């Protein structure tokens, strides 16, 4: 059987590796998802409680799991399923399959979100910016109800496959351009947003904690889910890229730089969105805090349209706004694209590990991602459901990654990394992986499910057709896990 030569490729430099890792982390999770999650979970006093829980999980969940993924990928030099099969034994390949599927399931609707960014890039190049909320909302609604999303979704999927056609060499070249330009665009946008009249009110609301919310399990669940979404921790994406690392590229420093840098971008984006919305509605239209929050929460199902409805208005308030709008949506395209190609690479590497040539694997992946993304093109409610189900599913993925490292000998991994890097990782990280991640993940899920069944939605929690019920999560998770356990022997095949 011919071996695909792309498996022997390595990142050409540490900066190429770091920018590609940031490409995994910095994406629509920062620019589209984090501001809407903050808006959806804001209390009467502010959204600061979510941010507190979110920062806690950055250091107790995301960074430790990113380190763990790097370790698994660098040791086994294989994709997520094969790495799990080698670390835990072949009968546990189903766990790696679940981790890989969660990332793939997210990629189905993620490509749709990237296509939205592409539409707004084209729109801002072609038409005047909206001057009011009603105009911006009309653009959003007209776009969602037309046929353009189907075409753009196909274009985005095709471009993503093209970006990984040659393996990690083409991936790093793309990220070496995308990520620096993206960060520059975000900084320019941030400076303008905070100078808007009334912007401070939005920033104050964003960071002001409603302390009573910290006793609510859904806040911690949303914070943990968003952290996993933000950073890419537990997706298997870092594991996949780590298969192409050189020893001198480092693991621990890269994990901290990636996690902290990523969350800094999320905060910048939240400040941009909250500054804009509060400035436009309070300073321009006299809305109260509660009225502003209500508008933010109703900008599409689960605030899915928040960034796309409000950012064009931000640029409509300033000189050279159209140029900056084009830059912003170009940056959003870049951010989404850089993260999306890492998801495609995860899927491609799974096929390559089984002896399928990369080019043939991509011809399998393209129609699957496109077709399974169509329901999210057709319905924002369906997209929100998939974001909800597999966003929380990332907690299960993170637990599986931690278990994999524990079973395969965590001391050996830690000692190897310390010897190669000269850095003392310490017992704290090991304790987090062995105990905190599995226990916190399981307890938080059960806590949320019990309260949902007894307090939050006692009459509807068991309805799998409610897009935000406990049962819709349980049914979809159970079906996927049951299939992978049943097919475990076929999955491992010739791995």
C-alpha cells in the first residue's frame, strides 16, 4: 500500500507552527460566537460573571488540554483515531472517533458561518453600509431567505479543501498570511469601537459581574463550552497539527501563547460588539440597558446574527467606514477559514492514516461537509441546535482526551516534554488532566441535566425535538457513540 508523503511533512519553522495553531484557535468562535454567548448569558447587572468563569476554565481546562493534545500528536505522529488506538488500545478507537466526529459535526455548520462572512465581504464591497438597525436587519433577513447561501457554502468548502490539498506545507503558507492580517484588522476595529460615543457603557456592562449568576450551572457550562470553542481544546485539532511538529518547536510555551492569545482576541471582539451596540442604541436612540440587551439577545436565534447585523452599523458611523468594513469582513473570512481548514485536515488525516491518498480523501470530505451543512443553511434554528449539541459535546471530547493521556502513562509524557523543552511542567498540570478535567466535565454535565429536568424546563427537558433541550443532546450523543462502539472493529481496520 502506497504511503501518502504528506504524513512525513513537518512545519518549516516555529513561527509557522505557532501561527497555524493560532489559526486553529482564532476563528468565528472569537468573532461570531463569544460576543453572542456573552449577550445571551448577561444578567441584569452585566455579563462579567460569564467572563470570570470563562477565564477560570482557560487555565483549568483549555491550556492543559492543548498541552495534552500536543503530547499525543507529537508522540504518535497520527490523526485522532489512530492516536487514541495506540495510546489506549485498539478497542478504544471509538473514543477517538467521537472526538473526531465532534470536530467534523462542527465543521458542517462552521463552513456556513464562514460563508456568511464571505457574503458580507462581497456586500460591503458592492453596496453602501446600512445606516440603521432596521436596514442592517433587512440585509441579514434577505440574505438568509435567498439562494446565495447555498452557493457560498459550496465555495467555502471547496476553497477549504484546496487549502489542505498539499498537506501541512500549504496549510502553513495560508496561515502565515491570514493570521497577521487578521490580528491587524481586529486591532484597528477595536480602536475605532472604543472611541464611539457611549462605548464605555457597553464595556462596563460586558465586564460588570452579576455575582448571583456564579451559582448557576448554565453559566459555568456556557463558559466551559465557549472556552473549548474559543481555543480548540479537546477537538483533536492540536493533536492533528502536532503530528507535523518538530521537537524544537516546543509544546508548553505554544499552548500558553495559543490559549491566552486566543482569549485576548475574544475579549477584543466582545468589546467591539458591545461598544457598538450600546453606542448605536443608547447614544443614538435612547434605549435603556435592558432594552439594549433584549435587542442583542434577539439578533437572530440565540443571537446568531449579532456580529453580522451590528458590525456594518459600526463602520457606517465613521469616516472611511466602508474600507474598514471590507477589512473587518475580510479578517472574519480569514479567521473562519484558518480554523475551518484545521477541521478539514483532521478529517483528511483520519483517512490518510487508513491508507487513503489525500486527494481521494478530499473528494470524500467535500460532498459530506457540503451536504451535511445544508440543513444549517436552510434553518438558523437547526444551526443553533448543532452549535448547542456539539458545543457541549466538546466537554465529552475533552474528558476523552484526558482519559487517553491518563491510560497511556501521563508521567512518561510529562517527563519527555520536560526533557525536550527544559521547562518544568509540574504536578499541577498532571493533577488537572488526571482529576479535574474528567471530574469537572462529568459533574458539570450531570449538574446541568438534573437542574434542567427539575427547575429550568421540567415540562420540556425530555423532548428531543426541542432544539435546546437536554434530550436533544443526549439522543444525538448516544446515537453517535453507539454507532462508533458498534463499528469499532471496522473503524480500526488497518490502522
